[in-house]
C-alpha cells in the first residue's frame, strides 16, 4: 500500500523519520497499523487513496519554497514572495 504524501512530516512512530511531500508512505519495510494510516490521513499528511508507485515518484509542485520568502519556479528562476511566485509559475504554465 502506497499513499501519496501531501505534507512533509516526521513520523513519531518511525524514529522521527522525515516523510517528504510528493513521495509515498509508508517507506519500504514499514507496515503501519490501519489506525496510524487513518490518523495521518485525518491530519492531512497523506492521501486516502492507495496508489501504485512508479518511476515518477519525485513529482514536484512549483513554485517550491526555498526559505527566506524565496520560491523556485519550474524554469529555475527564483522569485521573492509566495503570491508573486504563484503568478509567475501560472504564467509559465500558460505560455505567457
């Protein structure tokens, strides 16, 4: 069973292992209880649909927050401010 991770989190029941957004839960070798999966779903960390993991597990949603109010766009450009970055990324996607 693979659930998409919507928000990065440290799993307190897995030695505080970091589970990163856009990857899949659980990691190989971990078999969480149904209660743990439900808890993570209720908190919005993981999705509620089981998906098949593919070669494209590193799906990135742009803009990516780099810290300090800076965001990375899909073309590699850096923009300051979340709203400005989202507008710039939307413009890139629409071909403007």
